């Protein structure tokens, strides 16, 4: 994420209120990522179209888009971290020509996985929805998977205005086509509008990568070299992305909490709405996280390892090491403090916010529980970022597995305990993952010098 850090530093150099706000705005847009952008799109399309057309159609569309996001993120999760690490290593080695052909290879692999998954889903579970719907669902799944893969490269690009424009343009096309097609094709029209809009988004992003990292090679199979693939990163990505969705699937498919929408697609209105809004609430914390880790923290990180590489006096190296640990704690503290302030502000205004979206106040209690959970997830994201910086792949895997296992177990228990306990499974699992991550990071930082000199030599 070096490109992001340089751009943010450039903005902050002006030391004005407007430049600070601009930096936070950039950071919020960048870190909001696929999750928050997708949530906003689902809510906006569903809200507007429900007022204009048949509510049942738009409700089904919202649920299906949620499944597309979940399936595509899980399908591409084995590639996300490994691809990021591989590209970072190649850019460090000045092998920029490998970026595009490697991207093409990963896109093909993700497309094949999406195709296999879609065929299984269509032949065994989607027999009652018609051929057109199945084709549109499978096509959307492939496009969404491609968007997530290309999105990984966006962190190394500097033209944020173009990136934001691409997302905005793709979603605007989806919105207006949806209002046009729904009257003629119903649900299939909404799916077709989504496919066209997301395909335009994918093309815009892909061609920007093509322009930024040109190459004469179409495919580069060096990515599949077993000596350059980190198996732990494959499983870390898989477990983390699966952990995000496992509680939703439990509530969707349990007979006491889920209801059928269309074919195999189910929903849990009581559970889904609060957690969607809870994810929107963590945007301020994500923005602070990016600013701190890519501007302030990176300076201490570089100072420490530059001193080690250059063989500076041991006293100075120990000083930089202590500063590194202090800044890590300060970054985590700042992120949580800002997020807690944002949570308090949201709590004060939650009722009028819900009224704007026409949502019942009965969701408030579960929203509070989920908001604590998403705040803890922000804490986990911060810890994982530090572990990745120090190449602590084993520890990151342990944290992700903890999140996945406990979210599944606790969420299932909460279903049987009743409505008063909904959301606690998600929140408690993140509390456990946070404690596990904090202990692992603390132990590593205590042995930082030993790890640097003894285990890396």
C-alpha cells in the first residue's frame, strides 16, 4: 500500500483543515472496500425501487445480490492474500511486467472456480427459477469475482479519482438500468442491470491496470510456483472471508430465524438489517486506521528495519524497536477511540436515521450488539494488518481460524437461546479473536529483536 501512503502524506503536508478532511475522505473511500460499497448499493437500490415497483421483486433482488457478494468473496478468498503478497514481492524486485499477466492468470482461476460453483448450484439447486435467471446469476457471480481480484491491485494505484469514478459510474448504470428493465423483465431485469453495471465497472478497473502495468506477456505462471506461494495465506483468506459470512448463513438457513425468498435463497430480516448498518458505522475507524498505519506507523517501521539492514548501533536499533511497539499500541488505541466516538454519535441519532430508511425501532437493540461486534472486527483488522507487516503468517492464520470457529459455534448457540441473544455469537467470536490476536502480537513484539536477528538470518 505504498502508493496510498505517499498520496496521503502528500495531502497532509499542507497542514490545513481542508487537507486533513481530504485525507480522511480518501482514506474512508479506499478502506470502505467492497463490503461497505456493496451494502450502500443494496440499500439504495432496494429503497428506491421498492417505492416505484413491486416490493417483493426488489426484496428478492437485494437478497440475491447479498448472496452474490458472499459467494464471490469466499470463492476468491484463497487468491486474495497470496496474490497481494506475490505482487508486492514482484514490485519490490522491480518486476512490474509480471503484474498484468499474473492478474490475468488469477482472473482465469477465479473464473473457473466461479463456473464450477455456478454449474453445481444450477444443476442441483436452481432448477425451479428458469434458465435465464440461472445464466444471469452465474454471469454476475463471475463478474463479481473478477471485481474483487482487480480491486486487490487498486491499493497500488494512485489515481483515486478514477477509481472512485469507476465505482460510481458502474453503480449509477446499475441503478438506472434497474429502473428501466424491472418493468419489462421483473427480477431478471434487475439481474441484467446489475450484470451490465458491474461488467462496466470491471472493464474500467481492468483497463486502468492494463494502462498502469503494461506487459507483452498474456499469462505468467510464475504465480503457481510452489516456492512463491504461501499456503498459510491461502487458508487465512479462506477462513477470514468465511468467518464474515458464517453467522449470516446460520441465521438464513435455520428454520427458526430464516425465511424463503426464492428457490434456495433465504433471508433473516431481523438479523440482516442491523448488521448491515453496523458495518456502515465503522467507516470512521477504517479511515483513521489507514491514515495512521500508512503515514505515522510506516515511518517507524522503516526506521527500524533500515537501522537493522545498515548495521547501526544496537542502542539505536533497540530504541527504534521500542518506538515501533509504542506506535503499534498508539495506532490501535487511536482507531478504537475514534470508532467509539463515532459509535456514541450514531447511538444518539440512531432513531432519526432508522426513520429515514423506514426501519422499525425494534432493530435498535440488535444493532447495538452488532455495532460492538463490528468495532471489535475493526480491532481484528488492525491486528491482522500489523501481523502481515511483520510477515507473521502463522499468527494471522490462528486469528482467522479463531474468528471462523467461534463465530460458527456461538452464532448457532445464540439461535437456540432465542431472539434476546441474536448477534452475541458474532460479537463474542470477535472478542475471542481480538484477545487471541492481541496476545500473539504482544508476544511477537516482545521478541522482536530475537526474531529479527536469529530467525531471519
